[in-house]
């Protein structure tokens, strides 16, 4: 489902020299498979997720996603794939503040081209927010906000979920609830998942886990900077 | 409800307007004022010109005492201003029998009733003259035209409404064109008819026999053979002949002809005022556009993250740019529509004032293609003012703006 080969992303440093941030020889993920990545902050994990999501363009190598050569697609096509087939959850949730919980989901559906209010409402029931759908995000608790972010990321039944420190802002109790919910929803939908975390409890809850520095050859260089 | 495609752009733009309600309101109000001012300045001017040209009661020319053509027209047709002087009755007789003069009616002024002018004329003017092609003066039910030697009056519709006059009422005229209680004449006039409304200055006067003015108790005896002006309906090129006779070769009288060009010159005297108002309107429009730019620019920092989230959800650069442009278009369109409403309100107020002062009415509600042009132009200005913030949104660094806020 996701095949990455010889992936490279470089950024210019202060002196203008090109500094590799992500350098991955090979990475594969099957349909419905989950993997947890752990590693030091600032070692290029978020950049990796952005590359997979098509938010950033790769400099070298290839990313095959769902039969498509992501690295050859234009920005607009990558936007469409992200809308329809990739869900993204962030540490700080990134909910749209001027909109209700339900609208946050409907907007995500609109960009995927399939708006169904009834399905969005059902999904909010699943994540336990049926009675909060007309609330603004700031009226919700942190745990509830995370559930909205998760519902929004999964409402379009994506093939892949990218979760960047999804429990980073949650307390211990809410963190484990969130992880269970993520796993449950992904399993229901056969959604593959790459989760990035530095929380050992989160990492240990996943069978398939990988040290980021083992995957990214550039990680050590970055960490030593 | 949220839908895909253009509707999501419209929805997000509308929410953007709502989110910054106060600054959006100021931008819309400013644009509405500019649009309203520009449209009403132009239209009141155009419609007033048109209305005055159509309010000449079907006459082609007016012969008055030697003096200003404009004063003669204003005095004789619009019942404003004072008469420049008097003519002898013979002048009227002479014109009446001139070949090429289709109709000639003498008028005499000099008295009023509670501030409304008494205009003396021959009954034939109210009976047979067409004040508009195919339209003669009509009386309300039960009324009749005065007879030439009786102390009778026919009241214009506006005066009847204002003073509550009706057939059978009697009144004392007052000397002079302005009402002064101590100037009351002893004569008593009987209202024998009320004219149906014509939308012309004829509605604002009380018509009496010309002999009534000439022989009014207390008037100078010399008035008995004097008239204020002669209203003329001409055939063919008679206007040229009479113009040469009275204006170029004569010294006694002035022929106000052609009426339209005299009125046009009158309005042209105020064109500088229209230009100033138009300039003010354009300046206000520019300020409105700047407010749109500032509104969008000031919200852009806050919007950077929102746009990045939208991009992350799958919105393209084009869609995000479209939201900004659509927002500026919405603001300017709302302003333009508000301006059209405002211009109708200004026009309606102007109509009321002009009708009160002159009796002339003009078309307020008619659609003018200019409205569509101005709305399009204002919308375009709004769209253009959104370009800079839109470019800003287009260039938004997605990855950078998704970073957690510190």
C-alpha cells in the first residue's frame, strides 16, 4: 500500500549548504498495518510524515501510495489524494476554530468531494461527541478536541492515517483512551497507520515499532547538530 | 449546508466575513456609501434633467418681457422665481394670429393663496391644450373649468391635497407671489374644479381666468391690459423665425426657445457640483477598497494557520486563494448592493423634495443599466483589492504553518 525507496529530503542550512533531513533506503506498509516510530525531537519525523502526505515534495527517491507514484504527481493531485485517502492527526489538533465540531468534519468531507451530514453525525456518535457537534472546538476539553481531530482525520475512510504525537497534549488517562480509539477506528476501516510518538507507553502498545534513527540515516546527523 | 466544489469556497468566505464582522461591516458600509452617492448623484441629475424637460406642459416656447430666458421659463412653466416684467395684451394677440403658431395662451401672475400661486389664463388652455402628447388636463369628478369672466378657480392636484381645497370652496387671494396675511384681496373665488395629477408644475398652482388677475381688486389699472407671458405651441421652423424677430431684432420681449437647451444650460451650471460629488464618491470607494485590503491583510496572520489546516485537509492552493478572493468579492458585492438600496433611498428623498419645491416628479424605481455597470465595477474593485491578500494566501508555507504554536 505504501512503498518508499531511497527517499531523500534536504534543507539548506544557515551557510546555504544542503543538509539531508530525511534519508530512507526502504520503508513499506501494508493495508491495515500499523507502525509506531519513536525517536528524538527534531530528527525529521514530522518532515517524513509531511513527505508521505504530499505536503512536502521529495528531493530524491520514490513514494508509491495506493498504486500511485506520489513523487511524480503535481501539487494539486497530491492535495486530492490527501483529501480522499490520507488522514492526518497533529499533536496540537489543528481544529478550525471558527467552525463547529460538525462543520470541522463536513469541511474535510467537502474537500474529498463527498459531504454526508448524516455520516458525520454518526461518526461523532462513535467517538462519543454526539452531544457536542454544534459546539466550537474551544468549548471542548483537550481530550474531546483530540477526538474531534481523530474523527475529522478518519471521516473520509482514508487508506492511511498519519498521527504526529497524537497524545502529546493529553494526560495519561486520555492518552490511552485516544490510542485505543485510534486503533479501533483504524481496524474497523482497515486503515494503515504511521504513528510518531516519544511516549514509551504509546509505543509499547503497538506490536510493530521502529526506532526512527534506524530508519532515517540522516537522523543521527540532525541529532548531533 | 456545506457542499463540495465552489460552495465550500463560498461557505468559508462567508464565514470569514462573519468572523470579522465589525471590520467587514465598516468595509461594506463604506463601499455602500460610495456606490450610493455615485449612483444617486448621477441618476438624480439625469432624471431631474429628463423630468424638467418633460414638465414643460407641451409648450415649445415662452414669450416674456425682455430679460433672461431662464427666468421666463422658470416663472411661466415652473411657477418659480419672479416674472421679469409684463407684456402688452397686443403681443399675445399678435402671436395668436401668426401663421406657424399652433396655439398661444397668455398667463398672468402676481397673486397667491396661502403661498400657492394663482395663475391667470384662458379656459381654453385647460380645455384643449395637450400637456403631454395625447393627454389633456382632466378634472376630478364633479368639476368644471372656470368661465373667463367669473371669479372661479381650478385647483392643481398638489395644492388641493396640501390645502384640502375642493369644488365649492371659496377663498380670498393674497397679493404678491409670497403669502402675507395683510395683503388679502377682497375678491372671493369659488373653486369649481380640481385637476387630476399630471406630475408637472401645473399641479402646484391655482388656475383662474386671466381677467381675474388683471382686474383683481387693488391691482393697478395698468394691469388690466398686461400679461406676464405667452405660452406657445409652434409648428415647423417657426421657432427660428420668432427667435430672430424677438431676440435678434426686437427689443421689447424675449422668446425663451428652445426650452430644452435653456434648461440644459441651467443644469450645466451645476455640473461642477456633480463632478465634486462624483469625486467624493470615487474617493470613498478607494477608501472602501483599502479597508477591504486592510481587513483581509490583518486577518491573514490569523488565517495562515487556518489555511494550512485547510490545505492539510486537501484544499488546493487555488481553493484557498479562491476563499480570499471570494471574501473580498462578497464584501464589495454586499457594499454595492447596499449602495443600490441607498441610492434608491436618496432618490426617493430627492423626489419628495423636488416635488414639494417644483411639482416635477421623476422616475425613482426604474432600472438603469448604469446600476449594473456600477455594481460590476465596484465588485471588480473589490476583487482587485483581494488580490494582494490572495497572493499572500497562495504563497502560504504549508509545513511552516502547521508547526505547533509556541
